[in-house]
């Protein structure tokens, strides 16, 4: 038989087209199990799936200041959340990490330049590092409190507290 005939059979059976699949209940259960949903169609909740538990974990990781890259990975992975409140939290986490990284890099640059030129640049770098750390912690606690209430953070697109 020709290849065209086999292609028609595959398309008719739903094997060759992306939108069509088997209508057998066992196949539906396999698809749901592979997509992270249970038989009732609800999403599984936990620390490693999008939800307020994961948002709370990300804020705690950013508060530690050392584990912020792990929180960045989570917030990028779950950024395409369909719920607007979760999207706002993940966006707020990413901007908080951006503020922390930019402030830390600029303050370290001031400290390194000040080592050769002037001690006032070292003090300015230390002051900027302190302000950056304080702003990061304030943003984290603000996000934690809004996550505990189940709301999205106000002005989540802002880089200020």
C-alpha cells in the first residue's frame, strides 16, 4: 500500500493530527496524569507547582538573599500562570530580584573603584548595599503579606517598595 494510504489511516485514527487524540477513557486519564491534573481536572497544589505556596516559598528564598537565584528560576518557570494574582506575584518577585542584583552590582563596583581612589566611594558603596538590601527585604515582606491575604501586590510593576 502507498504511504498516502497509511497517512490517511493515521490521520483518521487521530494519530497524525495534533488536535485529535484517542477518545478512550484510559488515554484521557494518561493525558491528565501527564499534565499534572487529577481525574477531577483540578491542578495539583504544592511547593513546586504554581500557587500561593510556591509564591510564599519564593519570597522566603529571596529574603535569604543567597537563594534568590532559586526563586528566580521558580518565578520564570511559573510566569505564564493563567491566574492574574499569581502572575502579579511572580512578576513582583522577578523585579525584586532585579533590584537586588542591580543595586548589589553597582555598590560592589563603587567599593572596588573606591579602593583605588577614595574611601568616600567605599562608604557610598556600603550605603548603597545597605539600602538595596533593605529595599529587597521590604519588598519581600510586602509580597509575603499580600500572598497570605490572597491578593496580588499593589503596583507590582514598580521597582520601588
